[in-house]
C-alpha cells in the first residue's frame, strides 16, 4: 500500500544522505533504488497555463542538488509518455507525467495550492483527479508526498485515499450553496437592458433569478443567473431555446447562454 502524506514546506534538496555520500531529502520522491543510484520524481503542481519556467527552474535546482542523477522534464511541447527503469529525476506538470516501467518508488506533488486556487466549481475535484492519477504511477510499496496546507479538504482526501468521501462532502456543500449538480443553473450574458427584460420572463417554477450584475464596463455586459431544481432542467433549457430563437428571428443582438458553467467569476 502506498504511503501518502503532506508537508507545508518543500523538503531541503541539499540534505545529505549518509550512505555512499549521496544526497537527497528525506522526503523527496525516490523512483528506483539500484546499484546505479537513486532516481527521483517531482511533480510540479502548476496550473494548466504554466509557461514552463517553473518546472525548468525546479529541474535546475534538482540537478544541482543531485549532480550524479539525470533530470528529465515532461511539460508543454516536450511531453514524455514513458520512462525506463534507469535512475532519473522526472519533473512534470500535471497531466504530463510519464509512466515508469515498474512504477515510481515515490512522487512529490509540489505547489498544491496552485491547483486549489483556480476560480471554478470543479477546482477541488480536478485537483484530486490529477493527484490520484499521479499517485497511481507510484508502485504499491512507494510513497507520495504532497506539499501544501494539511487543513485543505482535498489534501486530506488524498492522504486518506478517500475520493468518494470527498465527493460526497462536495455534493452536500453544493446542495447548500445551490450549485450544480445539485441544481440546474443557467448563466446569461448580455447588455444590462436586455437582461432586465429577460429577468421578467416566465421561468419554470420555482426558479431563482439572480442579477443582473455588471461584468465588463467597457463592453457594457452583465450576467443574469437562473437556478431551478434538477427536475426542471429540461424546462429551463426549453425556455432558453425559445428566447434565443425569438431574438434570432427578430434580428436582435445575440446573448451568451451557458448551462451549469464551471466558472462563474
């Protein structure tokens, strides 16, 4: 069974390892133990829009700390799909982790707060998906270390190996906040005067209409939110379709409609 744990700070990459004069952090991931040395793997928990400078800098730091071990980077346009069992350090962005032939002996999930800081409804579930995918690449006897806030529910779910429990709690939180998938939610973006008229439309009961609220002052757009119980999802979609069709026939300005959007910011 894999050992999963977390720490608030990055391990000291220059900490000496007594045997053989080799150097490693006590908590840095070890990919393979063998006569050729130690192989290490670090996962950089950067966002999908990472430019690549973060993982390159991490690779350089690891290369200086472990000069006898080759460092590989899997990110951006240079994604490796597989690595052999030769000792190496592999630094990868989320989703770009290569598969090791016999599994990694350990993995380090860095900067976990970056994945948890995205402003959308699926931030935690996406972070957990990526972390568990990375942990699955570690052999059963290996170790996974996550660098982040130990009070974060997503990290606690990772350490407990409990994605189902986290999903149940997340669903309950969304029920209380009236967010999808507990409800069906429509986000409508258009000029404020258009939304003022749409707000008075005959929405399926018992609809909750929020807004409109300003979005972009330069473009003059605002957003209207309409929430209904899940059982009224098809009725809501039907009303929106009729509204869009009517505006199109009258050659009126189009409106942007999204059902159960991931991002509301």
